[in-house]
C-alpha cells in the first residue's frame, strides 16, 4: 500500500507555508493544517483542520445555523482557491465541535457539534465522534476523497481516520506554536512530499 504525502500548515493562505499571510482569494484568516495524502487503490484522501475563533461564536441556539451557513462554506471556498484540486474531490465530508462563549469557562459546559457525510455514508458521524473522543473544541475538520474507481469497503474508514487524526495533530501543534510566539517556520519534513510503503 502506498502512502503518498504532501502535507503542511497554513494561516489564511496557501498551504505551503506557516507564515500568517492572508490569501488574496479569501478572507479566511484562522489557522489551519493539512494532513499528508493517503492513497489506496487509486483513491486519495486528505484532511484539513481549522480553528474556529471563539470570539465570533454565537450562543448555543444559533451555532449550528452559523456553522452550516457561514463557517463551513467560507472554509471550503478558501480551500477551493488555495488548493484548486479540492474542487474536483468526489467526496467532502466534515465535522465540527464548538463551545459557545457562555460555556467557555466551564469544562463541563454544553458543546455544540455537527457533521455532514459529504457523499460518504456514515463518514460525518465518524468524524464527529473522533472530535469528541479527542476532546477537540472550536475545530472544523474536513476530509476530501478523490475516488479512484475501486471500492475500498471498510478500508476507506482506515484512510479517513488516518488523515483526520494527522490534521488534528498538526492543528494542535500549530496552535501550541502560536501560543508560545512561534517563528512560523516548519522543519522541512513537515512540509515536503514523502512516500512510505507498507
């Protein structure tokens, strides 16, 4: 099985850099990170995770409408501009998990969550569960699939889970770097292509 890699971090920009520069096609300014690509039997998967600014989050009754009507479309539009091939993906599944401002100071407070299968039955719920198990908050996770013509069966869940987890690990690392005043640079191994055999 081939694992073809091209992953990176971004902050409102093309995915090839860590530097916080806005992309000229989009107003998206939140930090985001991409996983490596995973390719199996000609199907390719790649995930993107982004931070949802807590200051902009409405209260609980309006969160779902806000996410579906504004945040998700805006992030997808940004990805379509910064990574044009995402427009040709056969599937675009996503999940989000957000803590409303009124519960931000309470560890046990209410958290809003939602998802979409994006043409891959059951995928949205799996991604939503992944965010819940990992206790991720104020995160939007998107997984793209480019179908290669061969059905993968249950192996598609392994691929989806692998890229999703990697993008979440990278967005957590980026958030940590930013909180410590990071320089905005990544080691070459983080941003260059790599291929593994297994």
